[in-house]
C-alpha cells in the first residue's frame, strides 16, 4: 500500500460530474485554479515557464471500480485501462492543462475537467508529446469511424 | 490521505538508478513489460489497440522530497513541480510508453525509464498530445539554448 496526501486542490467551475462535458468530440476549455498548499508553494518556482502541465489527481467522489465498462464515447465495453473511466482500481486522474499564469501558490490554468475541490497529488511539466500521425487510437478511432459512417 | 495498491509491476532492464539514461537529449528506447496482477487482467482488454499509454507509477526507492532541486538537464535550481525529480512530496512517476504487444496480463512496451520491480498504480490510453509548436518549455528550453551556445 502506498499513501499519498494532497498537495493542493482544484478550483473548478464544475460542482457535479453531470456538468463536466463528455462524449464524442469533447474539448475542455474550462478555466480554473490549481491551489497548492502553502507548505509546497516553493515547489511551483518556474512552473509558469511551461505552456502545459500534467496534473495527477484523485477521483475522490468515485466509488468502487469496474474492470470492464462502456465509455461515453462508445457503445461497446472496453477494459478500464483502455479508457479514462473514473471507476479504476486506483482512482487516479490525469489531465493536461494549459498554464495561464501563477500568483503565488495559485496556478491559473485552462483545460479543467475535474470537479471543484478535487485533491491534487502531483504536477509535472509537459515536455513533449507524441505526434498525432504516430498515434493509433484503437476502439476510440473505431467508434469515431462508426459515428462518421452513421451521420 | 489516499491509499493505493499496485495493480502490477514493471519488468525493466534497469536495476539501479545509475543505469537509467538521463541528462540533456536523453531518449528512452528500452523495452520492458508491464506485468499486471491476475485479478486486474480483464482491465487490459483492448489496450493493445492503442499505440501509446500513460503509465502512472511509484518511485518506491526514492526517499524524502526537496521542493527545489537542480535537474540533470540544467545547472540551475527549479521547483520540484517544474521538474521530473524523483524527490517529490508524492513520489509518483509518469511515463509515456509505446505498446509493442500484449500476451495476457503482460504488456510489452518501449520507452521504459523505470527500475525493475517498480509498482504500477494505473495505465491510461494516450488519446492526444499537444503539438510541439504550441509548447513552451521554460527553464528546459533556456538550458538547451545555453548548451547550444557553449558547444
């Protein structure tokens, strides 16, 4: 067992899971704050030089897990590790956000898809991404193709 | 406090931190396995359709944390949340790996930078990245520029 304590909390416009946009074609443009606890503020030095950050957080209002589930972007079931389902063996979330600025221990960001009050476990700089042309998206691409064919 | 249990372990060619390539220009091409516990194997269904995965893991051999540190890619100190230092308030690691194949509960991957036996907390599909031209890399870009000027 590993124990982790929050380094801070997300200040988000979303208070209920039903308010978080999801399903096909969803893009997250919501702005919010990463409010880091005073004792960890020093760890934020130079974070504002990066355009994007990884935020690792806890689905603290999600209960239990399901190894197989139907995601909102498909009508077929997939393994939980092939989806972003909140019902995971370890309810850990990962979001890439864009940095808008920092005032002390508050980092203003765009791309929030967490609920207000979500506990943050870690923040890391986004250093490089995999180019789109090198990505294969498995069931997600297949579901998109089926939708395009239908519409 | 949040408690997490490993869903599996990394099988890596690296047994000591000194063996893991680091510093300027490092690329990770090492191959290894993500060995998931039998009770979570079902959660891997369809994972092999994705070219890349996020692996969230624990720096289980790292002790304590430092809010400010000098990374191996620079000669100046930065806040821990602006670096990939193992000495983090919550010692959580994040690695993007390329999927080579899956045999049952073993996922063969390329891009391992973890030690052998590293506990895995979660695996997620890599759905999209930020294009390189949209990235600002703060201190990392400045350190690279200084190195280029010197060489």
